[in-house]
C-alpha cells in the first residue's frame, strides 16, 4: 500500500482517456521532429498530443500522476514520441473527478478508453488501427492496472505502470469483472485497494524504483509476482520522479519491442492477421478457417470462436476488421487479400478446404468479398458462416459504424449473398436480434440457425464453433 496516499480530491479508480487530434500547436519540439498539439475535449479537459515524425510504431495513452500533466510527464511523452510512439497525455486528477461525478453506479473506464483510442487514431491519420499501449505514472499507474484488471483480455497491446501502488482514493465502487477485486479501505483515506487478477492475459510491465519513498517497492514486487504475464523492471537507484530517463527508458523500450513489432500478426502483405493454431492433431481434417472479426477488433467473441475451433483441430487465420477496414477498402481489393491469405496458409498447413466465417461487421462485408474471388480460390471454400448478419455492409470504419448507422457507401448484403449459389451458407442469428438480415435471404439459399441471445449470442463461443463445424447437428429454422 502507499506509504502516503496521494491527495487527489475525488480520485477514484478510473479512466485512461487519450485522444489525439489536430489542435492548437504548442511547440515544434527539437526532438527529432516531434509535433505537439493541445486541445480540450469535454468532459475530460485538456489533452496533449505528441506525434512522431512519420507513421507511429504504436499508440500510447499516457495517464499522469496526481500532479496532473506537468513538465515531468511531458518529458517522458516526448521521449516516447522520439522512439516512434504516438502519445496522448491526460491529466489523471481531472479524469477521476469527472468519473466521480458521473451518474454511473460504478466505474469501468474501458469502453471510453477504446472509443477514445479509435478517435485519436482517426484524428491522427493512422493508416491502420493499432491497439493502444496504456501507460500510467504514479496515480495513473494504479488506474492503468485497474483498467487492465477489469478487462484482463482487453483491447490493448500492453499496459505499463511507472511507480505502482495497489491503492487509490475514491468513493464510487468499481464495476465487477472476472477475477477483479477492489476492497474498500478507510485509512489513511477513503479509497480502494486492488487485488492481483490472476486471469490477466496481456503484458503488464511495472517499473519500480528501490529508493521510492512514495510507494512501497517490496509490496509492488509481491503484487506483480501474483499476476500472470506481468514483469517487474526494478531500478536499484530509482526514486519516484523517474527523472533519469536514460536509466529506465531503454529497458522499457526493450520490453515493449515485441508489441511494437506486432509479432502476433502474420507477415502477409502487412495484413492485421491473428494466427491460432491447434495442438498436434490426432485425426486428420483438411479444413482451415478464416474469420473476419466484428467492429471491436480481434478481442471478443470472434477470438473465442477461433480458440474453440483450434481446440477441435482447426487452424485459424483471424482478420482484425477494425484494423483492416480502418482505411477504405473495396470488395475486389479485399478479395485479392483473401486470396493471398488462403494461398499462403492452405499451403503452409496442408489444408486445402477453407471455412469462411464473419461476425457482425465482418459478416456484413464477407459475401461481397467472396463474390470477387477467382474460380480456383472459390473451389477451396468449404462453407460460409455469417454470424450476426446485418442488412448493409461498409468497407471502411466511420464514426457512424460504432453507432450502427449506415454510411453513404453502404451496400446491401442480401444481393451479394444471392450471387453465391455454389457454396454452403449458414446464417446464424440470436433469438433477440431485431435487425438480422437472415430472414431476408431467399428460401433455399442458406441454412438459417437461431440460437439463444442477442447480437453477441450470450458469448457462447463453444456452441457457435460446433455449429460452424457441424451444421447438420442443428435444426434448420
């Protein structure tokens, strides 16, 4: 626990908001072309954006300490931008006061975090969406961990905490989540004490100075040891201000290097691919799967379906739709990319037959994409499964996409499906879905399957994987 709980009026666990965009220029940094801008974003106050020269290697959302965004955090942000990161700086006290005043019954900053990360990268003109790295210093380090602990499989590349302690002042409770625990404390100030979440599946890097007199080094070390995928970088001569960046920044960048290099993505024309391979199979199956994710990216139901398929011996190429469709695509161009993916991985895995699967945004786009495939590639398609199909398809994300509004370029999905008469099609919808396009598909063109739940199908990935693999086991509706 903190030796001195830092006084932050109304500071509760909170939200790391980052935004980047075109704002009033602050300075043209002499540091290798780093550009700095500042602007206000209600209700979070001032935002500082640090843009590297050229396309960024990663996006970082930087939460300040309880002193707000000041010269110390600005220096750290510039150093990160010099190393190729797009950095958005936020005042943690301002954010926490806002969260404390909001009417929500509990705190979960992650939805706002993801939405703002998208907004930041749109404003900055990033070519393809990058999952953000969350960085927090001092009080922000605690908020960074708490956000990760609430979303242990969240939409982040990694989380970095500089000067971490497990406690933070505040009144409003935190929202419950798997493996997440926050205990109310009364001394030395009213607040919350977080416990290690043993379900975390993302990298958490903690940088801690052994001479820190504000937070307890030994307590932090014990805490980190209980968190999966956590790593402690200890600084024998380090204190709480982290002013000697030459002592710790190279070690941090070395730890972040795999995230910057996107080692989880296959190198097929720089497409945002996620590869899920099964354990050595006992029986031969000649199928592989290609899954187009929903608009949330490769983080939820689509990823879980891939895991279920891999457990049954089916290797999967997952396409992160949020990243892939970040820039304008066409059905023909996307079809060429799909052809290359199939050619590369069907040969690599010796799997000549391909199951195409799309969820939500991916389901909407996939019929038009498949319609552009050459005959040889079409012959490899064993089935097309559309989960959560909507009436229209877009080929680029717009802000309207997150509001379920059609863009001017939206195309109807059913005509594209009608043109696919040479492949088994399954249209899977939830009992509670109101705008599914499945009922609009002409009779006899697709097997329609209704399962419990709404658009997320009660997150029953195991059921959906079984349907995709064995449609005959499900009743046609």
